C-alpha cells in the first residue's frame, strides 16, 4: 500500500483564508516536507458549499494556493445545511467520495481535518485496515454546537453525532489534538468505549504559522507601522479577529475603556471583518474616535499593521470549548513581536506566556479592571525591557509555534522509521 496521503477538509472554508484553512494548509505542507518526494504529492479533498464553488475567481485562487504548497486540489460540493437530513446525506456522500478518491489515487493514509471529515473517512475505511486514518481534532464538535445553540441534546442528531465521534476516534490509527486538554478529552472517550487494540497514537500539535521575519525585521516593520498610523509614542493595544460570542469582543473593548481611565493616551487597534460591530461597541463604551482604529485588511497584510502594537488581547470564558482550543491568533501575535494578555483558560498558551515571559495571564473572569491592570504592567515597563519582550515573543513563536516546530511530530506520524533513525 502506498504512503500517499489524502487530506480531507470539510466546512466550506478552503476557499477563504481563516484559522481552519491555515491549519489544513500547515498540515499539508508538513506532509509534503516530511515525505521528501518519497511518494506522490498529497491530494487535498475539500467539501465546499455549492454557492462557494460557483465563485470561479475564488475557486481558482484557492486551487493555485494549494498547488503552491505541493498538493493536488479537489473541490466537491455538499448538500446545503438547511436541507432536511443534510447531516446524514453529507455523511454518506462524503464517505463515498473518500472511498472513490482513495482508490483512484492509490491513497495509503487519510488525514481527516475535523469531525465531519473524520466521520466520513472512518465510514469509508470501516472494513479497510490497510489504509491508515489520521484524525486531526480541532476541538469539541458536539459541545461547541450545543454551546452556541446549533444542537439540541434531546434531538436525534445529537445521538448520531456522538456515535460518529466515538467511531471516528476508535477507527483512527493516529489522533492529532491541538492542546493537551483536548488530548485528555479524547483519551477519556477512548477509555469509556472499552478495550481497543491497538490504541491510537496521539500527538499534540498546536495551531501554528509559517514565520520568516527576524526580531530586527519586526522592529523595522514596527517603526514604519507606527509612523504610518501616526501613533507618535502612544501605547497601542491590539485585537485581531471577529465579534463572535466566544471571542469576547465586548469584554475586550470594556477592558480598553477601563485602561483609558488610567492611561488616557492609550490607542486601540482592531483588525477585523466586523468593523461596524466593533465601532458600535467602542462608541457605547465612550471611547473617542481619535483613540481607536477599526479596519479590515487582507490576511497577508495584517502583520504590516499589527506589529505597531505594544500589547494584544486574547480573552476567553471558562468552558469546555475554550479550554481545549488553540487559537491561531496567539501564534500571530507572538510572530509580530506583540506580548499577549491571555486568559488562563487557554492552559497551553498561558503556560507559554508564563514560561517565556511574553505577556500576562489573567483569570477567567476577564474583569476589565484586571485585564487593564495586566496591560498597564506591560506598557509601564522600561523601553529597553519592552524591546527585549518583543524579541522573546518572536523567538518563542519560532521555537514553539512555527512550521518547523511541528515537523518532528509529522515525521513520527508519516515516516516513523526515518524519524527513529534520526
């Protein structure tokens, strides 16, 4: 059986550049790198909404982006979510497509990104033990849907999703989790299902980015960005991301508003696709227009502006969805040399903040006065110490959250014999 890999993505996001697509792209690049031309290039099978696939320019750009990292792109439509029984229909349809693609391309390893992808792959490979299944778990699918009101615990779909989750974990030969808390969650499910032989190998691989800038590059870009934004020595607080409920946008703005009472010269920089929502939040919090900038820009241009900041915010409330998460924006913040004020709920990342001294950790209450005090501690540090902190941020991102940092784990998965010899 060939070691050729099939990457399976599900969720209509590969046509865009977001956290999920970055995770899939990094995994695909890692497979290409560790296999070192020892087998044909991986195939990236992405199940997309039909309305998204109709956008020809977007589809062509995504295909070119995937080819550039060494993959063969395949885009397949799925049934609309609003259609009755769409979850079951898409499950069987995706399983059939995975089964066919495995045979057409002589695939030996299926790398499923997310629960839906893993469920389809597990069904397609249920009686095929020659092919290995790698389940890349991004979070807690069922709990997340419950938490945000998309799934009723009393509905038939709840039981179906739970069963598919267990089946996917038990069929997997390798399980990748984005955090140690998620690893414990998966291990508990495996243990509750009774004895299994062999037990799947588990690797913890956080969400990472591809870095190339040195600390000096970041300092040069920072100076240009601050001049362009006309900050003139004003301390700048950064937020990247949307206004979805789990991102605590209101708490983020409230913390900055509290900071302004102690430090009137502070400036808030928000890079988001939800400009109107954040603008309204800032106005409601009484922040003058001269003290904030809320704008949107292409993902590849974010770093050129965001590196102007002196501190960044990554707040989360205490629930199972957030405890197991690995937000990509943490790697983004550090890669731009920006220290992070982070909630202790994100245990792996708050541990990095403490161990590497690259920010401050606040309790899960996210009380504005506590968050503001943590920001103020960072901004009150001497200028030379702030510069050293920025350098530590860049070094930590390269050591722990870069593309190169995940390659040993991918070698253990895809080339165990070669990694053992190393």
